[in-house]
C-alpha cells in the first residue's frame, strides 16, 4: 500500500515537473515582450511614427492601446538594413486591448514604425499607443 502511494506521488511530481519544463521552453521560444516606444493620437492627424531606440533584432511586434479605441489601417516597419515591410492591418483595438502579434520577416533591427489610424469614437479622450516587441 505504501509503495503504491509513493509511486503515485512520484508520478504526480514527475508530471508537474514536465509541465513546468514545457511551459519554460514555450516562454523562451515566444520571447519576452519589451517596450519599444509610444505615441499619442491627437485626433487631428491619422498618421504617427514611433522611433525604436532599442538595439537588436525583433521577431514580432504588438500594439497596446490605452484611453480609447484605435482603428488601424496600415503599418509600415522601417528597418536599419534593407526594404520596409508594409502591413495591412485593418483592425480595431479597444481601449485596454492589444493587437494581434505581427511577425517581422527575418528577425531584423527596427528603426521606426509608422502607423495610419482612425478615430473609434474618442470624444474628448485621446488614446496612447504602446509598441511592444519580442526578440
């Protein structure tokens, strides 16, 4: 009876350790989101640029919106080396929400990101757009 209990406990412990290792490997593969910059939508223009001051190459980017929804129309990623990457986004991101993860071809160094957007009923509030990236 004690042997069976010990085997079950050891099996449960091994299962938990395996889940933890898989979870860690997945987190390393996905990377950690790093803050790359921000822009404030002022309601008068429908185009802004975020200059990325962080060095290094990035695999994905994502926008986070605070203070009001933004309707994205287009995103252009400018790289330090080579041609730009034009992305047709056509997404509405609500206040407090995030865009989908956008893949960067070839994991390259980003100089700046331009985005074109529209108002999504801001009223007197103006949203702030935060740019995040993973390596």
